[in-house]
């Protein structure tokens, strides 16, 4: 059973926050939910998208606003937790399905992103996506109300500007779109950099955390970083072998199978697209 407002993580750890559950189950869920992950740390889900926020005595740190409609609801709910304003809005990366809607916090908040994201956000010039006013290249810390937040760039992966948010005091990592939990990669790896992605995941594996909170889907553990890295490595090996044997894209899509991952979400719908994206990336006739 799901509750439309507040509930604690332990009681629903195995079934929480799954946009990938059967349609009948999704229909029984509210569009918006807030979940307490740890002391002063909350997860907000809007339909299949997720973000986190951190409440401190000196203000609130919010991650991806998701959309104008999505941001309105947690903005009101945050006021039931604290009379402090939102001080920081952190963009996980530049993709607009995660970061639109921040304008609702613009009167009080600094907007933060990895440096490369700011360029792309400025190019879009969407009034619902305030441009970052604070950027970093590799690593940056935010200290607010006794809370310490580490923002870390681990290289290109699902985008060229994705950051991870590490809460060392909670051993919790928030990472959007490039570490799906027991789920294949999204479609044909749009905006993806597979070799860099694998190295990025290795960097994440070296960080100290226990709980992995993604931008979609169920909450995982650090082990899921390794599992997804191994999936990408297996996909790369299989597609590379096909290319070396002279297989065309269509031949590779028919030949490549990774039965170990057949039970992962998205395998039936997206796996051949994963093959297509990897083939495009590895093909000697493709400019990268």
C-alpha cells in the first residue's frame, strides 16, 4: 500500500518508488509522494521521476525540480517541515525532464550544476530552468545548517555533465540516469559515452556510501553500481565481437543476447536499442 504523503523508508524498501511496476499497480499510486530516507533527508517522487531534498536549520537544499507542476507540490510540502527557505537547487545534469520548474525557488535559491551543464542550460534559455549561478569542474562542497553535501563529477556517462550528490553523514548517494537499478540502459544510449561511462562507474564504486538513490526506479545499494558496470562491459564486449566479425547493425541486433540480464527491467523493450547505441558508438565509421 502507498501513502500520498509521508512514510518512512524501512517499511517499504523492497517496493518503494518503482516507475517500472505493472500498470495496475501504478494506477493505485498517487502522482506525488515524499519519503523520508534519513534524518532530514527526503525523496520526492513525481510519477516516474525522483529527486531529494535536505532540510537544515538554515535552509533547504533541493535537487532536480523535475517540472513546473512537479515542483509546486514539494514546495508547499517543504513549508510543513520548516519555515526556512530553499537555499540551493542542484541540477543533476542538463536534461530538461529532470531540471525544469526551478523558477518556483528562484527568489531565495542559488542554482548549482557541473560547469558543462550551465552552457547547455543557457543555450536552451527556458524561463522555467534558471541558469546555474554556482558551478564547479570536478568537486564542490556545500555546508548548510550543519549538513555537508559533496557534489562530484565522475566524468562523461549518460551525459557529459552529470554529477552525483554524496551525503557522507548518511552514507547516501544520489545519482540520476546513469546508474539504473537492475535495469538496462535507456533505449539507444542517447547522449551516452559508453567507454567513459564505464570509467565513471568505477569512480563511483570508489566512493564511500551504502544507499544508492536514482532518478528513476527503486532504491538500491552500492553493489548496484558494479552490477550495472558489468552489464555495460558485457554489452560492449558482445557488440564489439559482432563488429569485428563484420556484422551489420541489423545482424548484431539479432545476434547479441545477454541472458544473464533478461530479468532486468527494460530488457524486452530496450535491449536491442542498447545494442544499436553501442554499435553506433563502436562502429569504425561513426564519428564520436
